[in-house]
């Protein structure tokens, strides 16, 4: 039995060796290839046609607080809270939410959201409450970024 088993195992081992990739060559190739740097945060932003709608972001991220008004969050669909915010302007309200305000964490607690998706969700909630805010265009996004910088500077002064 031992005489039959040993040659059989040797044949199987040799056959298996012929089918394997040379691991030392693969390691050398991987080591020689330069590591690509991680994408910059703005470069990682999704293409415009791949962005989520404001309503989709609301349902995935904002609904948890803005449906019931947790910690004073303005409720989607209810004009009361949004009417007061409308006077501050779309760029300011969006920037403050983006940075985080009162009990709301930055980006609504969703670190992977793009500014444009967040701004779309803010505009959608405002529209649901009767405020006429369009989805952000390039000029609005620039205005939001300027407001964001002002808000961050104001927070540093505290």
C-alpha cells in the first residue's frame, strides 16, 4: 500500500506544481509596480449623471431626523421650520448643514456624500416644504463652498 501511495502523491504534487503561477515572479511584479496614490476627495466625487437625486439622499440619509424633527431639525414637508431657514438663503443653510449645526453632524453623518448630493437633498427638503430652491448648479455650489469657508472660520473663533 505504501509503495502505491507514495508514487501517486508524488505525481499529484508534480502535476499541481505545473499549474501554479510562479509566486516569486508575481511578488516581484507587484513590488515593482508603483502604488497609485489615493484619489483626492474632490476627484472622487461622482459624475453628474451618477449623482443621487435629492429625494434619494433624503430617504437614505436625512429621513431619520428630518421626518420627525429630531433635535429641532426642520421637518421635510412642513413649511414652519423651512420658512425661517429660507430667509438665510440656500447657500448658507446648505453650507451650515454640510459643516454640521446644532445636533446635526457634518454631511448629515454620511462621510461619503458629495457636496452636490447633500445640496440636492437640502433643496429637495426645502421644496417639499414650499420653499423654491432649485437643485444646485455650478454657481450655487461655488456659493455654498464660500459659505462653508465662512462657517468654518466662524467656528474657529468660538
